[in-house]
C-alpha cells in the first residue's frame, strides 16, 4: 500500500467507526424510549440535519429485538468521537429518568 491508499483506508475506517457510534447512540435511545433526534438537537441546537443520525435511526430495531446497550457504553463511544455535549445530554436524561 502506498501512502495515499493507507490514508484512504484510515479515513474509511474512521467513517465506519463513526457510523457505528451514531447507530449505538440511536439504538440506545430507542431502547430507552427516547427520541435520538431530540437529544441530538438538545446537544447541538445550531446544527442542521444530521444525515448520519437519520441513516442510523433507519437501521435501529425495536427495543424488544435489540441487545441491551449500557449507558456507560453509549457515553464512552460518544466521548471517543468528541461528542462530549451529546454525552452530557445522555447523562442528564439518565439522571432525570433514572434509566
């Protein structure tokens, strides 16, 4: 692999990981009867539509069909990608709803 191919591979891997992070967040919301778009809007009120979130929501399954996702997991993956504001909103909802 040359440098360009390595760079493209790294970018693609990051994008795939980011999609997985968004899906984990969206599924956690579904599992806990929360609206992922509302939580996202609370964290990032000035951001226009998020296509990755829209795509992830379409991939979620009913909570009865989903594996459990712990709050620690969702907060950790959000923070790994620098979504500290969204992680704070998740934590706030957990504290308020006693999830």
